[in-house]
C-alpha cells in the first residue's frame, strides 16, 4: 500500500492458496509471537522503496500478509534452520518454543470471526543437533479419545493424554489444573529419553506445551453443536467406501494375521502343557526319591545326570551312571559326593521312561577300593614314621658328613626338596627319582662339575627306604654306589669345555686390563694436536658387552664382528673415504670430550688402545682411521677447511693452550679425520633412508587435544623432534593431562584432509576448527600428504579447537564432493621429487644423526 496515495498494489487483489504458514522462531518464544511477526506490517523505505504505478515514482509504502480464509487443518512450519553466510552452512535453532493446545485463529483473519477454534492434532519432531542429520518422529493425537501416540519408524508407543508423555509427579487431571488458573512448568519425558526438552505450561488461556525440537505443528479446526459443545465429527469409514482391490488385500492380510496368531497360541499352549507335564514329573520323582538307611533296597544315581534332568525343559535321553563307577564296575566310597540315593520306586520310574544305566544297587559298594584306601592310609602312617626316624641321617648327609659303611649317591637338590616337603604321602611327583639328575645320556654317573649334578652320599638304610617308597615308582632309577666312577666320555667333554672357557676368561681378562678406561664407557679428555683413532660405536658397544661377560655367561655372548671387517666397512669404494661421521665433541670449561652412543657414529679411542686392538684382533696398525682435535678460527668455518684451522702442537699442549687462551675463546673444536668423511656418499645414503621413511604404510602417529592457549612443553618438544632411527619418546612426553590423546594408523600418502577427518571422527572437532601442529609449526594445505609435511611414524602432533565454526555431522562432509588433489607424476613416485621436503630439513636431519 502506497503511503502517499493510499492505494493498494494490483497484486494485492490476487488470492493465493497456501499449504502451511512458515513462521520465524529466532528470538521469539511462542506461537502467538511468531504469528504476530508473520502478519506484521513491514515498512518499505530507503533503498527498499516501492514503485507506485499511480504516483509514477518510487515512494514509501507498507507491506503485509492478510489471511482471507483458513482450511480445516492448518500446518505451521517452524523455521528451525538458518543459513550462516560466514561459514556457508546451516544451523539448527534449538531454543525452546511454546504453543497452545487450543488456538483461536479467528482473530487472525482479515475479517475476524469467532468460529475458527483449532485443536493441536499432531507434532513433527526433529531429533539431533545438526541441520543436515538427525531423526524424525511424529506425535499424533487420536481424535476419538484424545490419546497421544508416538510414531518412530516401525515403533508406535503410547504417550497418554499429553503430547510429550505424562508428567512425572503431576496430576493428570487437566480440568482441575485449568480451573485453578495456575501456570506450571516442568520437564516431561517423551518415552525415549531424547535430548530435546519438553515442558507443559498451564495458563488462563489454555494448556501450553513447549519443545526444543518441534518443527511442524498441525492444528485441526473444531466445531460446536447447537449447545456449544465441541464435536470432532469423526466418521467411520465403511467397507463400501474402499476400492475392491484394497479390500481384498486387507482381508488377505487380516486372514494371515489370524492364522499366525492361532499358530502362536497353539505353540504356546503346547509348550505350557509340556512344561507343566515336566514339572509334575519332577515333582513326583523328587517326592518319592528319599530312601531311609533302613530301606532294604535303594539305588545309586549320578548327581550330575539328576540335576540336568530336573533343571532342563528337555531332559537327557538316558540315565548315565558311568561317572560314579570305579574300575571294578561298582560304587567307590571316594565318589559318594557325586551320587544320590534313590528309592526303588523313584528309580524304577526313571529307568522305565529313560533307560540307560548301569543299575547300581545298595550292595554294589566296591570292597576292593575300600581295601586300597585302607592300605594307602596304613602305608602313609608307616612312611611318616620311618621318614621321621631317618630325617637326621638325611640332614647329616646334606651337611657333608660321610657315613660309615656302604653308601650311595643321590641328588643333593632332590634330597633338600624331599626334606622340606610338608605333605608326607608316599607318591612323590616333583622328580622322577633321587638319581635321575645324576645320570648322563650314556646311563652312567655324571661328573660332579656338570651342571645340576651336585650329589651327596647317604647311608644304605636311607637309600633302601627311598628306593622302596619313592624310587620304585619311577622306571628309570639307577643305583650309584659311592665308589662309582664318573662317565669317562662326559668327563673328557666337560674338561674340554672347561679348558676353552678358562682360555676365554684369560683372554677377556687381559683385554679388560689393557683397556681399563675404555671398558667403563665414560668419555675421556681429548687434547688438541694429539693423534687418536676411530672405531664404530656399535662395534665398541658389542665388544664392551662381550668382554665384561663373566661367570656362567662367559661363553653365552657371541664374539663381536671382526674389527678388520668393521674398519673396512667404514670406507666407501668410490672415494675411499669414511661413510660415518665422528660423534660430536663437547668443549666446556676448557676441556674437550666426545659424546657417547651405542649405535651411531665413530668413537674416538687413544693410540694405545688402537695399538692393543691391532694386536688382539689381528688388524694392521696402518689400516686404522686417524683423528685429530683442531680449532677453527671462525665459528662459520667448516671442518674440511683445514687451511683455516689452527692446529695446537702436541709437544707441549698445556703451554700451547695457555698461550692461546685469548685466541681460542671465539673458536670451536672439531674432529679432523684421515681419511676424510665422504659427505657425498653419506648424503646419498641418508636421502635414500629419508625416502624410505616417507614411504611408510599403516604406521602409528599420536595426536593430543590441547585445551588452553598453548601446548605444554613436553608435547611441543616431542612433536618438534627430528626423526631419528629407532627413536623412542620419553616417558615424560608420553604422560600428559592436557586432554584427550589418540593413536591413528596412517601412511605417507595420507593427506592432511584425511588426517583431519580421522581426528574429527575420534575427537569430535570439525575439520574447519582444527589447528593442527607439529612442534611450533602449523600443518596446512589439506591436499598435501603427510610425507610432504615430513610427518613420520611415531611423531607426536597436537591439535586445538578454534570453535569458530558450528558443529556438524561428519557424514555430511564425507557425502559432499571434494576437489581432487593434483596427482603426482608417476615417474617420480617414491622419491623426494614428489614431496615438499626442503633441503634445509634434510641437512638438519643429517646433522642430528
């Protein structure tokens, strides 16, 4: 409507039908406010001025919606989803929204009327926090009785007389609540413990409901009869109103349902009858089962079988008494706890129906088993008495006392164990016999210096007792009188082994004495200008372990690799230079020492140590790799620039150092080798090793969720560490309380985008909110691979949640098409040419190793 001339636009005269009214709820709390907003007058001014055909110019105007008529059912679409231009995503509005059980729409018409009263008939609900996912259910009222039902896929459940379920602890008499005119609010469950909050409100204007998930409301117009009583006019559908083919299908389904119900009831009746019959049978047998000791005839039955028969709906097929029989086919006294005594009547009833057996009567108690038990008891008593009388002889033998008269060898360990036994039964299962540990593979007596062959001499009386009561139980017992000579073959063999070990001990002792400082593994002071030699740290570590093994381990460790082979393997064939670098040296407080390592690099040893190694390992003295400590004149000088280095003479090193203190303060020491280190070959090897590292498959990396402004130092240091072979994260780095931590299986070809999806799935942080770091550096470029970003197996990454973007379901991200990353050239796959590994990083890795 033009504000100048007051005329309506030509389009205003047109009537348009509608399916539902779409209402805003953002910033609004109930249906009345949303309807006021929907039907409010909007001013068109400024840039939104209206072009009036009558005024022939752009003028201020007003615009609004007017309802001319309303249908029998009015649908209200609540706009719970809004579009966020900043993130180009949709967001669900989860604020609580109230709506009445009865709605007067007559006052909303352009021509107000009092006959447009609507009752709430259905509510459509969206469960879930995201706009692009969730679950839909419907709450629908039965118009015939006012009962509400929830429709959740194939599940239909009753909600009572409240659209969201009866309120716990509240009266269901709504008439009383309305008459009181009070307003109450409480939490109402909708029967499935959903996340949305429902509440019922009672006010003077009628019953009110609220929901955080309702997105469509359906109201049905109610009519009143002549007396003003509301009537829904529900019409029953007659069979004649349905098409014939639908009636036939309904009749067929109903008939099938009746048949299935009949079959179910029949099966149920049969099962109940069977169970009742079993109960009567068990009850009758149990009632007749007891047999008094005075009964002349009773029977034994297996207790296990009787329990299975009484407890199961389907009884066992036949009686099984075999578990309670002895080897003589009768009832042993030892199994009295596994059987039950039955009266003759109960036994005959079970046997006639189930069969089986065997039948075990009152007189079937096994006398042979009773005799064996009695003999065992008597023998045990005799054994205890005789052992007590011979105990002193055994203790004297262990103490080293030599008995008078005939004596016999037995194992010292066996006799000690026999004396310590608390259980004095005849059977002895701890060992095969008292002499089994003394017998060699040839059946003779082992030499005493053999392993486990320590022996003692016992008197003949003790030996006979042991042989009669214990040794006879074993088949391989051999008697060794005290004058028995050891096996010559075993004695010769053990003597040869002992001789070899003695020689080996002597060799190791000599080397330990020759290399006292080197054995300790500690660093020693290095003097500039003095000549040293280099050996592989790995070989030196193996040699140290081999030399220090003594006692029983003297021959257990293998001999290290030949020193000559180890020295020759250090030189490259192409340039005859060293393939490893010396370990770093430390210059502190005027003293120079070398760092230690058990695996990598070349260790410095003194000239005297090298001279001893040359003699001990048959190496030419001239084949050794020499080393010298020199100082560079500038911290920027490289080690191979010998012309810029200042060498300190070894004639009087102390005087030389003291005289040049001022010059050395700004210098740094390094190791000069002869032959030189082959940087070219080392670089090639380390590049190949780096490429191999980048081509890993299905390896673990660790991701920490950091809460707060900055990641802890332990995580930053662990994640920023350079990749070192066989690197192991410290315990302090592994333990953290900053938040959640996860381990993920990745490959070198995994993209950063794929890694972020894994983190999203595991930690629940949307991809756009992830600030992923390795050390202090942030990992960006979604379509770069982990190899491009120099992420290696075992690396520790950390991630923060920026919380800038709204949460959404990961399924939406996966379902959306993504731009493909540029494919790498196939010809360069597996090389550093397809990664973004910088030359500086390679150099840093080389330096760290």
